[in-house]
C-alpha cells in the first residue's frame, strides 16, 4: 500500500538478509506493524486512494477521516496476526529467476487452491525483485525521473468469513475491492481467498544506490537516498524494537477456485502470479519432477525461543512471533543453470525492476498439467469432469522445437507436452 504523499521507490540492487536473520526481521516487522507510525502511513495511503483491498465500517454516517484511521487499525491488526503466525521462507536467486521466468511465459493455469500454500500463513523474502512499481516524478531540476520500487517480499494467510466479522471492534466490517474500472465494489461475504501483502525494500538495503539519487517524492519535493537513509537511521535508533525492515506496498486477494488472467495486469496481480508459481515450485520437491531443495534452519533453538518468549512478555513487546525456523529454498543441483549464465542475468538486472532471467532460461519453463484422479475420471465415466482434478508442474529444460512447440530431450529421446484443460 503506497503512502500517498510519500511515494517510495528505489534505484539500485537490494541486499536480501541472510536466512539466519529472517526470524529477527519477522519480529521487527510485526512490531512495526503495530506501531503508530505504521498506522499513520496506512491511513495516509487510504486517504490518497492508495489501496487495493479496504475494510470499512458496515454502518452509515461515519466520517471519511474516521474511516481511514479505522481501516488502518483493521489492516494493521490482521497483518500483525499474519506475521505472528507466519513461517519464514528464504527464496534463492536461481529459484526466484525461475519463478519470474515461468510466470513471464504464462501465468499459473490451474484454479487457485489453498493446497498450494507451503503453510497457512507465511513470510517469503526473495533474493531478487519479483516485480516493481514504476512512477514518473519531477526532480528538483525539472527533469522527469522514473522511480522504481522493487517488490522483494510477501506475506500471506487464509482469508474468509472470519475477517468480515466484528473482530472485537465496535462496528461490523464490509470489505471493498477495486473493479477493472478502478471503482470500489463490495466483496461478497461468502468469498474465500488467500490474502497477500507485498513488501518493498528500504534504501538502506540497497548500498549501491548513490546518495544523490532521488528515491521518493514528499509534498512535491524530491527525497534523495541520503535523506531517506538518514530518516530511517534516526527512526531505527529511537525505536529499535519497532523498526520494520520492509515497507508495506500493496495487497491482493486470490479468490479460491478462480484462475489467473491470461495476461495479469501490471502490479499486484502480476506479482501474485510469480508468488503462486513459487508455491508450485515448493511442492515439486520429490520424484521425477523435483525442482527445489528446501532446507530447514532452526535459527532459534527451543530453549532460546522459550527465553525470548518470556522476555517479550516481561517487556510488553508483544506475543512470540514465528517458530524460529527458516526454510531456505533453491533449485536442485540438476536444475541450476551455469554460474556464468546466472552472472550474466545479474549483470543485466539493475535490482530495482523485475529480475532478468533470459540468459539462464532462454525459453521460459513450461507448465504441464496432469490429471490427479485418472481412475475416477476413466472408471466412472466422469463426463462432467467433476473428479478430473489437475496438478500443474513446471518443466525447466525446454527449447523451441519445430513450429515453436515445446520439446524436451533426455537420453536421446524427445518428449512433447500437452496441456489438458
């Protein structure tokens, strides 16, 4: 969710945290979400129309200002709970490149399902940007500068009727989404979906960004990288327990049972297709179609976590956040591209836009859908395809064959793949 008068955007490669630091990032982000500063930023964004999904009190005659403040509290409380319960995932550079490449070739074709989630709630940090938000702004010298906000992380959780209830507040909640025309529309109370919050990086995590580079606009005046770093440094010193390493940029709902558009709109829908592809990759971890290795790092042993939980209660900082385990995800050795190709992609990427991948995968990974219930489909004459459930896998080793048909060659044998729909 952008902040309205402060348009955050950055211009150099970001430095992702080491996996061992992710539990600390998660704790700090959860505390920041409960801070007054975060509430002010969210309310400011809402007043400026910078929202994609918005809670509003389901009562008449409530002032616009009150509505923005109230909505910010609802959003922040739900994000706080999301981060508190989230498992953490560190997505490696090659795995990020493949997810972006596959989504660029085509968005996920299967119906959106909660069975793809690696956990009911999660926080994933990517080694490279999975997308970016672009905005032209006027610099001090009159030049129009294109600022790019890199999207580098996302949180998620299940979303349904319980989010539409009172949640202990004084008013029931109605939820609004944006139609294709941009107009707000009330979401149905029966809607079930996956909530996703997309996060951007802060200037301090992009050390290559020149101090004089404009990174934002505030009240019509450009904000340089040096100014942004100084502001962030002051805040982090004054409120070390509330300093959030990531910045809430936008949000999206993925309706259960629906499909992605063939060409998702730029922005949250496009980033969501990459995120969903990453979830698909995480399920391809065994058998002939295995793509990734997932290693568990118990960063905070049980005894240390128990001690930290007690300290948190005594200090009043809030509940225990996360489980102290980081899941590190990257491609298996068999599917990793040559290092020289990965380096060429890194050199072609500027770190502020969606990561480059064309040297590593000259043809985007191919999606293959297979029936998961062939016995029910064939033995029961299931003409209405009620039991014809599909699972979508990614095939990374593809090249262009005759007439542009996807092909794969193994051991001298050529295989072709067809998509069942």
